[in-house]
C-alpha cells in the first residue's frame, strides 16, 4: 500500500528500510526514502508503519528461528 503518494513510498519500502538500512526514526525515513518531505500528510501513517516494523524487528532479534 502506498504511504507517501508524493514520493511513491510503500509500506513495504518502509519495512525494508527498517530491516535492511537500520532506519529507526522518521528522520531516517525522510533521508533514505523522502517520506514526508513534501506535503507531510503521510507522516502519521509512515510513523505507524515504522513503529510496527521496529516491533517486528525486535521480536525477530530476540526470538530467532
């Protein structure tokens, strides 16, 4: 699903940035993906996806399969 229409950023891209690029703040998403650089409407949704991805990342790190 598109989170930031202005920059064409999807929820998948945000999750990948968290897992593979170490993004853990909105500032990181803005730097690597351009999230909320233009109109800013996506910020609350991007933050939601970021927080969920961080929780999933922490669970995986503490309980590897």
